[in-house]
C-alpha cells in the first residue's frame, strides 16, 4: 500500500513540476536577451583563452530504503573549471580541474591542428569509446549517463588520439595506457588500450543524422572493468554502434555496446557485458524538453539482466541555468520493482 502511495506521489510531483515549468512567467518570457551572460562570454570566451565553469547540485531519492538510484542523498555532482584555447601555429591546450574535497586534474591535454578537420591530442581525456560518454556532464540528456558506460569503461584515459575526417567519414584513433586514473601514475605493464571509431552524418529532413561504430582492445592485464568490481585477465574487447538524430522539435538516440573478457573473479571464465539505450525527446519550446529512455544492462555470468525505464524533464530558464528531473523505474518480478527520483540544478558557463 505504501509503495503504491509513493509511486502515486511521485507521478503527481512530476506532473506538478512539468505544469509549473511549462507555464512560463510572462515577465520572464518578455525578456529575450541576457545582457549579463553576453558580457561574461565577451570577457572570458576567446580563441587563445576560454574559461568554462560547471556547478551542479544533485538530489536522489529511492522509494525503498535502499541504495537504488543513489539511495536518498544529496551530491555536488560535477563541479569544475575549464581552461582551453588555441595559440600560434595551431597548437591547442585544455585543462579541466575538478573541485570537491580536494583538487584533481581530470582533463589535461595539448594538441596540434594539422588542418580544419585533423587534430592530434595527447594527455588525459575521454577515450572516445562511446557516444553516450562524449558529452560534458553539463550537456547530458539525463541526470546520469546510461549504465553500460560506467560498467564497461573508464571515463578518463591517458594517451594520444588522432581526430579527423576523410571525405564524409569522421574518425577517432587512439592509444592509451588502458588503466584509467591509475594510468596517470605511468604505465607499468607495457600494454596499451587501442581504440577506433568511424562515423558519418546524413541530412534527414534538413536535420543531421549521425551513425557510427567503435571498437577497442585493452591488452593491459588485471585492468579494472568500469565500476563492476571485475578485472580482465588479459585482452578485453569492446565494440558498439550508435545513431543520433536531432531535429528542430524532437530527437532520438540509441547505442548498443558489448565487451567480453576472462574474469579472474569467475575462475577465468569469459564474462560478457551487454548494454543498450534508446532515447526519445521532444522540445516543447526553447526552454523545455520532455524525454523517455530505455536503459538495458546484462552480465552473462550473473544471470540477472536489468531493464530501467526513465522519464525526464529538462528546463532551461536561461542559457546558463538548467534544471533536470528524472523519474526512474526498474521492474523486477522476483526481487520486487524499484523506483526513484533524480534531479540536478546546474550552472554552466
């Protein structure tokens, strides 16, 4: 009874916030310019030096007294400062510093732009393993990325990557230490992570449709496999495909990914992790987005595949402020279904 009451209250809360966000204050609607935001961009967004700031406060609530969906907690989310630019003779740089209880450089790289379409970068950055991993935390569709991203890959690798385009086909070719944050202390196993991605863009009804595929081989022994608590004995393979279509009033995106490896935790038996997401969104005016997502994750040796269904509302009162609200539901006929709410309040410059 109490569980049904919680679900009902959640639905009413979501509909109330949706109604409140959609009914915009006439005084706010009448003001279409943002002089203070424009002044900030004029001062701090340049070619040789550009400053970026991301501040997030997140809230999580699970209807059961459990750790589902982050339990019941507050979090600072991603809070960081970003410095980047292009200097003489087409050399580039970027440093992002993460602030919580301590300082830690999470993205530091230098690069050289051979042409408008070709650039070589080296340092610590995202390894182009997944389309879902690519966006900044401030530009994701939902509060959290699809679960297979954190289950299969590290969000940061140390190495080098070639970014380019050959005719209509774009590509990303990389070689990294393959040990994530640990790799910042140096590679001690003389093995590497090799990555490749190819993609192309089509015009569909005047809007871009991006499709592509990616693959990777991590030869580092005893390397951690995402946040699963598993390690790979030796070679681990990862591959996937994606499609992303963004029109004026709606968008759809999907990605499938799979990795397999020999897991010492299972007596060196082969474990296969499969993940998938399908997302659809509707842009209700300039400031509102309604979203729905199917998020799937499964392990071969742990026979308990999990579907997760999400509904989302994104509200952009200004170009610098974002509110995101997600309702999360995970059906389970054996252990019992779970539900929760996630939200983020964000400033991004």
